[in-house]
């Protein structure tokens, strides 16, 4: 199968690399420096269980996804709209489009822009770009997708490539569960520039994270969303299973890049305002990260 990855960052490179390693024809759509490295040496998959240079195609233009039967949209939530515009002229009529992004509304936003069905996936993976053409994997890698005509085919595709997949009848609840994890960790990791394992040991941090979780659950309930499982246990599990991981927001700020905070704590803040549900801790975390983004931009 020809598979295109729109947004060849850490998440896109990990899943694209795993699929290419399984024998699929994968093309990464990314930044020129990264594309040049991949074309020259292949993608270096630096995982917990193996290290390998994986040959695949790469392009800095969205036209590279022409003819792809499956398109993985892995761009930042801030770039969803522009990615849809870039992809639209090149998508095959029968291509499956899967959103592997943070936040809860990216698939919906893509669907509105593209005028076609887009399937959301919940992504649980700890990765980072260690350099052009080099993705480092710190843990996990599983996906959650919703039931559809394509779900069985998609699940088999990923499972055969070594990526665990769960099919859930409550994919919106699963998206909110992931959003809550991001709200609990991302801003705090970004503000402190600490990995999860050290972050949770800080004085008063657990109480702050509990407050974030409770605010998020209140907003989810107000939205009519049922969040599955024990979300606080899931929050604690992240620090145990990914102790060395810095949040994507922390990585963005460290590189003086715009983060997705508007689509994480900022999203909860916005929805809470619409529902008249107070979210003071999410508000504070969002405001501090925005200040740090502004400082980086000024510098």
C-alpha cells in the first residue's frame, strides 16, 4: 500500500517508519532539511527495541501524497487548516484519511475543509526528533480508532507493522481522555522544562494536576462526553511508563516554536467559558505558556 504522512514530525515519522519497515511504500511530507536527510540516508528509527535505517520516500510538497491509499495527517493542531488546503488537490477519491493529532476536533476540522470523511485516531506514543532524519522513540506507540467500514483494515495494517490498535465505540471519549492527559502534563512540562518522571515529584504538582483533571472532566460532562476509565490512574500511569519524556509543548518551547496549547488547556478554557464552567487552573497554565511563547518570539 502507498501511504503518505502529512507532517513528518516525531509522531508522523514514528508511524510512517514502522509502516515502511513492514514493507509499505511510505512517503513523508515534511520540512526541506528533514526531507534531504531522509532521501540521503533513510529514516533512522531509534526505538526501545531496535535501531534501523528505514528507506522510504520524502517530499517537502503536498503533491507527494498523490496516489496514496492511506494518508496520515500528523501536523500540529495549529496547522490543520493549512494542511487541509495543501492536501485537497492531491487526495485520491478513495483515499482513507486518518488524523493522528493532539486535541479532540482535528478530524472534524479536516472533514469540514476537505468535504470528505476523516477518521480520528487517539495516539499514545512518546517520541522526539533527535535531528533531521532521526526519530527517537521513548515508549508506547498504540492507537485507538473508532468503528467504521475501514477500521478492521486499518487495525490489521498497523498491527502487522508492530503498532497495537484498539477499536473503540466511544472514540470521542477516548479523544477527551487523551486531551486530559495532555492538559495535565504538557503545560507543566513546558513551563518547567522537566520530563514527566521528575515533574510529578515536585511539591504541590499532584494537587495541580488533580485540579486540571477535575476541570477537564467537568467540561467534558458539560459537553455530553463520557470519558472512559479511571482518568487519574491513567495520568499517574503516564509518569511511570514515560518518565524521561518531555511533552510536545515543552519541545516546541525549547525550539522556540509555536505550541498547541490553544488546542489543549486553551480548548478546555474556551469550552468551559461557553458552558459557564470555571477552569481557573487550565486558564493559568494556558496564560503562562502563552507568555513563554511570546518571550521566545520576541527573542
